[in-house]
C-alpha cells in the first residue's frame, strides 16, 4: 500500500480505539501546517469527559508511527500535526513507481455494477444531456472496471412507446429508403419534427398513427419490421457519435426499453401479488411510501395505463428487477439528468417495497445539471435548435487543430490530426467532468481549449512535456531507481503522487470526478514547481535517476488519471 493517508489513518485509528475503547475515525487529512493533520480527538472529548489535547497526547503515545512520521505535535484545541519522514516518502514513491497499478489496489470485494447511461431516444437527436450522461457514465465504467468490478453497461435507449405510431407512419409516407437515409445521416430532429407536424395537423394521419401503436403493441409482424428499421438506423447514428466521442459503449450495450417488454406483464403480476397495485383513473399504479404531491396526495408510478399500454415507469421497474434478480447486480448506477431524480427515487422505493432492491444491493442516482452556452443560457444552435452533438464534437476537434498547429508547427499532418482529436474530444469530456456534476456548467471554447488553467489540454500538455524530456535526453527512466528527496519541490511532488490511490477510491465511491481532475491539476502544478526548481537532464548520478523516476511517475499518474476519465494523453503535442 502506497496510500500515505490510509496508512496514517489505520495506525492512528488503532491508537484512538485503544484510548476510547471503541472504533474511532482519526480524521486524517492533508494540511497546510504540517503534512497531515488528525482531528479525531475533538469529537471524543465530550464522550470521554477529557480535554481533547489530553486525548490527542494519549493516542499519540500509543500510536505506532515511528517508521512513517518524523515529528508529531499537538496544536490548538487538540489537532495532531504530522510531518512524514523523508525516507518513508521516498520508499513509498519507489514502491509506487515499481507498481503497474501505481499503488492503486483492486477492490477487496468486487461487485457486479450496472451502469445505466447515455440512453438517447430513437428517431430523436441526442442532446447535450445525453452527452453528459455518456461522458460521466463512461468515466464511471472505466474507473470501476480498473478497480476490478464486473461492469455491465446498460444503454436504456428510448425505443418504445406511443410516438412510434406516428414515426412509423411517417416512415411509410417517406418510403423506407429515404427514411433510412435521413436517420442514418443523423437528421433525427427533422424526421421527428415532420412526423409531429403531420400528427398535429392531419387527423387522418393521427388516426393511422394510433392504429399503428395498437399494431405495434400487439406484435404485428410488418409493424415490428418497420419499428426495427427505425431503431437500427438510429442506433447506427448513436454508434457513430460514440465512436467520435471515444467512449466504451458499443452495440452490445443497447438494452433499450423494448428489451424489457416480455418482463412487463410478469412485473404487473408480481406487484399485484404483493398487494402493491392500486387502480387510479383506470390505470394500475404503485404508490411508493414517502412521495406526496403538492396537494399532499400520494404520488403514483403508472405501471399500466388505462389503454392497457405500459409506460416508462413500468419499464424501469422491470429493469431494476432484472438487474438485481437475474444479473445479480449489487450496485446500480443511473446516470440521468437531475430532472428525473424524483422518478428514479420512486422507482427505487417501489422496488424496495417489492423486495427487488435489498441490501447489499442499492441504487444510486448519479444526477447532473445542464449544459449552458457561454451566455449562461441553455446551449442552443444559431437557429435556436438543440445543438447537434456531432457538430459540437467536430467543432471541438477543428478548434483544437488550429491551436495545435499554432503551438507546434513542427508536428506532421497525421500526428497533428491525431493530437487535435485527443485535445478536442478531451476538452469536451474534461469540462464536463471537472465541475461538480450536480451544477450546470457552460461551454466556453477559448477557456476549454486553453493549454493552461483547469483544462484537459493543460494536463495533456504537462504529460507531453515530460515525455519530451526523455526524447531530448534519449534516456529511459529506471523505475526501480532509489528515490532521493533533496529539495522541498521534490518532496512536495512526492506527497502529491502518493495521494493518487485515495482520490481514485473516492471517485469510485462518489462518482464526483471533479475531485480527480482537481487532484491531477494539483499534481501538474507540483510537477511544474519541481521542474522549475530541479534540473533533470543536467543533474548527475543518483539525483538524476531519481528525478527521471519522478518525471516518469508523474506522467504515468496523469495518463492513468486521464484514462479513467476517458481522455487520451498524447506523447507529444
Ligand atoms: N431515455 C431517457 C431520456 O432521454 C433516459 C433514460 C434514463 N434511464 C432510465 N433507466 N430511466 O430522458
């Protein structure tokens, strides 16, 4: 284990437990005053009836810290300030360098994790909300996968329901070839809107559409074939977006709403058998505990509509049951925009009442805010429409290409195109993942693509600069070299490096990726200070070897950290 914070935490936890006679969180964290500070004594004071300074001193006396800590002092009301021994730091950094996994252990208890994400709707343009879900879900999948969990990606595509009546009729009006063409080139909005306009304006079309819904629900073969065509063409388009975006979602992860069709009737029966169904206005509903509307009335999830059709909620109930009972998942992540929070919580609560979501299984809504334009308003195209995702991605890459060409004219055309792709797509992902996901964030191209500041490009650039040291010096680092921490900047860099495992564990737990990006920024900052103060190629002997190792380890941590976010790190840029 190279995670210094956990090491200190474990040692102090044992000491505090001995003092208190029960488990205690020593509350260890990085500190400005020393290297670490432990505040565990303060909350114990009242319970033990002793002064916190006294408790701190007692715990410190019992703590086995000699191999890790150089000085330990009690300050203020009872904080413990710890300064770590240089040889301990060096030893841990050396161990981290020698480890393929950079000191990050795989999960002690791997779980089956369902990640429900992306989930665009058939024959409708993917919007920036789907972009957010795709980017955040992909980072979650990569991070949890790296930690050894069994990841099941579930792309809950909206591929069923009443709109398909009008969509199929519109398809027939256009002719199959023309319709397939419009959809596969990604004119999804145009297609949907045209169908909608006819539906609203032409009663005969509306009637045909309604009959078509009935035919679809009753499994009419021709209707199903036409429906499949719509779904296939849209999915082709979604896959093209995923490919451009460089995410791990593929065709095998499509588990659209229709996937659960055969499970819906059994779900209704099961809920009925459990006594959880109630009729309301001719519809069958579940009223999960704890949800009331403004009028104080209990709120329903409509399971079967008055016309006999099933809705979005029924599908989510079938999906959750399938995920815990058939797939045996214990962690269910729903990466869905914040407006659906209540819907999801009602689904979880209903599932709990039905016994389909019981410990250790739990469901988490990984919610997120909106994407705004630079003007702070909802992001829209010039015509006021929703922005097409492909256009957004292409623009990011084109802008990055111009910047890369200006910064490094020596790059050959192929490399430049490749770097531009990594920087442009990386910028889109980074801006999304680097802010608290619950909040809205705004697109500001100049800021997003800057090579300095809180951007993906800055981290990529730091990584590429480190690689250029090895190229210039024609050396490769000895990952087993002894680590020498002679200067404060080397020491500070070592401290940052050793924080990696804790931040990855936190990201896996909270899926708050801005803490990981914040960590990588601090690391890049510590590296820059080190590089400004400590010559590397001009140093000699053991110091040079150690500095090369620190450079290499920093580059590896940045690349791995970015990889968890789905961002590539070019060798040069
Ligand atoms: N298709 C939905 C939408 O675009 C998102 C689906 C989210 N996942 C779920 N299991 N409900 O809003």
